[in-house]
């Protein structure tokens, strides 16, 4: 009986440990489009080096983005790209 309790406890602990990185992944993957480098911006979905360069140039010429949705003001970046990255883009 005691072995069964330890086994169940071990399974629960292993499960929690296995899920911990997933719960933190969302926070670690956030990218500030006002400060990110070209390399960092390419980690966003649908953003390659060409578009990352455009994002950097846009903010250098126009100032910081005021809201995540402003990324679609960058030539070639549309609503689908915004939608794919909305949970990963931050501006602060």
C-alpha cells in the first residue's frame, strides 16, 4: 500500500516537472517589437530576416510601436502575421 502511494506521488511530481517548462515558455517567448534585434524578430512566426529588417527600419523612422497591432503598418506584414504572433508580441 505504501509503495503504491509513493508511486502515485512520483507520477504526479514527474508530471508537474514535465509541464513546468511549457507554462514558462509563453513568457520567455515574448518579443518586444520596439527593442528586439533583427535576429530576435525572426523568431516570430512568418517573420524572416527581410521583414525583421523592415520592422527595425520602420521603428527607427517612425518611433516606437504604440500597440502590437501597429506591426501591420510595416510593408508586407498583414493581419495573418499579426494573428500568428499576437500572443508573443509585446511593446513594453
